[in-house]
């Protein structure tokens, strides 16, 4: 059976991988399941002979892997980002298991909302909270509670398998979504704009913000606005800033204290 073309829209991103053998094993797992797009964020050792040795039939994935310095570079053009994590966090992020995540990613990719990225974190501690907060949702792999640890390649293999199964199940069934979706970089501009407006209206204390910025980010991540809706939101935020600036000028002309 031929591989569904939609798989080419799925990107595997390994963040700060320590051991090159894990990179090679992950590449092998990817090629087993028809995935070919690998991005490495600041790997400790790469390229390295050990990566090639462990990759076996996945050498083509390694040879075409893109190495970047930051997560921003890895996902800037992505319209859908999923972060793998087995740990619970202080702020619960929207969470799906590997199977449901795969369905969502393939549905989005087949409908024209591309590319999609799956993030895998450090071998010893996974993704940082700040990295997970760049994601639309958290992907969790159900496992034995007494021993839930999976090595990196195993996790990539399981997620890639579910992606392939979902792609084959949905092949030819999805109608194209004509909406335009914002990239990860565009969403970050919106979050920064929103953060500035919240500071302008003194919604929270910048010296003691608590979890307010994270919860606000979670709220708008769950809303998942398309590009048109995001533009409306940015316009709304700009209007608030313009109104605040106009009020300040009027007070200045009338001699009132702000």
C-alpha cells in the first residue's frame, strides 16, 4: 500500500537531544512509519557516527534533517504544534492521547492546515513548561503507572505509528478547508500584543504575574483562531491601545493628572 501524501506535512521535532544514538533510532522509527521530516533543536552531538549507526534504513531522514538553534526556528511556519509529555503541569494544558492527537493532526493536514509538528523533549526531563506552552495541546502516551518512562525512539515510534494509521484511515475522505491558518510565529506576535495590552490596562502586576499570563495563553490556544479571526483580534487590541493613547493626550491637554 502506498504512503498517504499527507504524511509529508508532519514534522518530528527533537528538542535538545543529548545522545546521538537516540536521534538515529528516532529517524529509523520515522522511516518505518513513512515520516521523513525531522528537525533537531540544538542537539548536543550531531552529526555523529552513532546516529548513523542507529538509523540503519533511516539514513535518508538523518541526511535531510534540519538543525536549528531554537524552538522558534523549528516551528515558526507550523499551524499546528503538539508537545509530548508524560508529566502533569501546574497549569493543565489541553491533552490528548497519541491516537486522538494523530487523528487531529491528519485531519488538519488533509484539510490544508499545514504543516503540523510533534515535539519531543530532552531524554531526562522532556519539554520545559515554556516549550509546552507553545503547543496547541499536550500529547500523552498511556502506559503502566508503575513504570511510565519510554525512551525517545519508542515514543517517536508509537506516535508515528498512530499518525500513519490515521493517515491511511482518512485518505481520500477529507474535504479541503479553505480557511487560512496562522503560523506559530504569527500566534506568538498575537500573544506578545495581548500581553502588552494587559499590561497597559494594568490587568496584572508585571512584577508578580502569577499564572495569569500562562492561563491567558492557554485560553487563546484553545480558541484556535484562524488567520482572519487573529487579524480581528490584533485590530481589537490595537484599538484599545489607540483609545488609551487618545485618552492620555486629552488629559494632558486639559491639565488633568492621568
